[in-house]
């Protein structure tokens, strides 16, 4: 009984295998098969969309072909339909046929408009599908397309390892694709971080807490804002622009570095010349110090001064009890009438002020200056 079941099982398996082979052979003989497509992502045009290789196992037959490019986010962005044409039996390459296009449709969105005008795909992943139809048979061929070789994403300014002088630089970058083709799930982001000693710019961007980060960039020029963490003179910083897709980094620039230039120390020979009348010029105080001199032929030992704000009110020192007191000062270098005032002792905010000085002859000299 067991032996008989084994024999019957073998016969049953042989029967089904034979039936499958006959069915598959007849089916393959009856089908028209698209074997591959020859589309170029660098030059997408209606006729090129229909360039495929076909195996026709039937007698010559009239067919129609349709090809599509599909975006995962926006659906079909290009659809091409051919006029009816005849396929001979055997292997056929459609680029060698005299076939024409009767219909071309582009999606009415930014991706469709970009493809229509540039004949290339915005960077990203797509699907290409070609369908061939006849009276009683049809076949479909699909493959993935990835457009990234023609795209670029670069930093421009300040150059890598550059030394800048402003705390609020304009950071410039560029990329190949228009901002308008971004989907809701993708955007560009700029990141600026402190660059510590022995760190690479890339390592700093990946590990350090950003001092400034801006999402959803819509311009290639980004002004470092005054309300962000202030850049420190003498410090090094790393920065990068990243493309974000579905919450993850899909592309990024190189990470570059720049340094904020440290201010040069004030030299003692940097003395402003006091005048008896003010003009449009002004002296810029640095490190909270003012250096000035009198161009006279004798030394001044009995010199007093006061500082006036923009409302002509006397600015008091931290220790002043009475507003309006003049302060006596001594020369830094006697014989040259050179003086220095330390502004850190005053209750001052950044702005323009006037220094008034009385010499021994009771003459008044003035100097307009800007406090930090």
C-alpha cells in the first residue's frame, strides 16, 4: 500500500510538471515581451521614452506602446503614447523603427515643469514603466531610475579656512535643483557649530551642539542673525548645508571652517587729535579706551575733562556722586600732551559721545567718539 502511494505521488508530480511546462511554453510562444529599456536620465524626450527591446514570439502584429515616469511623491510626471506600429517576429529594438508619438503629457506640478523644460529629472528616485498592447496580448516592463549624477550641493562663501572680520557674516551656498521642486517631506538646512581643537569640520558638525541652525532654506545667501549665539573673536567654526528627506539627511555639502578674526591690540601711538570745533569725523574707542593728544608747544599738567551724551548730558562715572563733575587727568607721556581715558569706569551704552577737555589756559578741546 505504501509502495503504491509512493508510485502514485511520483506520477502526480510528473503530471503537474509536464502540464506546467506545456502551459509555460505555449504562454511564452504567445506573448510579446519587453526585455529592457534604453532611457537616458540625461536627455529625456518623448521618442527616447519609447526606446525598448522587445521579443515577439508571434507573427507580425500591430501594437501600441505607452511609457511613464513615476515619482513616489507626485505620481506620474510624464506619460508618452505611441501611434500604432507593426512588430515583426523576433527581437526588435524600437529605436530602429519608424514609429511616431501621438500623445505627450507632463504633470502640472514643479517636477513636471522642470522635466519638460530641462529634459532631465530633478535629483531623486523614480520609476520608469513601459507597456505594449495588442488585441489579445500585452506586457509591462518597469525599472528604477535615480537622478543624482547631475545634481550638486556646494558651499561658496566664506571659503574653507578663511578668516572673517564680521560677527554677522553672509553664508553663501548653491545647489542645482530649484527650491520649487522640493516636496513637503524634503528641505535644506544650514548648521553652524563651534570647531574645537583637534576636531575636523565634519566631525564637529556631526557631534557638537549647533550655535545656529536654520531649516527650510529658500535662499542661497543666509545672514548670520543678531539674535543667534554671538560668534566669538578668535574662535573657529564649522558649517554645512544638508538636504533633509523624510527626516533623514539624503545629501550634504562638505563641512568647511572659518575663523572670526581677533581684534588687533590698540597701539599707544594711536592718538586722536583734539580740536576746538567738531566736524563730521569721529574716533572709535576700542577695548573701552580713548587715546588723544594736544598739539601744543608746552606740557599740560592741569587738565580736566567731561563726557557728554547725545542729549548733551554729562555722563557720570561709577563712583560719581554728583553729575557734572569734571575729572582731572594726568598725561600718559609728559612733554607730548598724550592722554588716555578708560571708559569702563563710566555708565555708558554703545553710541556716539563727545569728550570735552579744558587745558591749563582754560581752552576747550573736543572729540566726538563712538563707544562699544
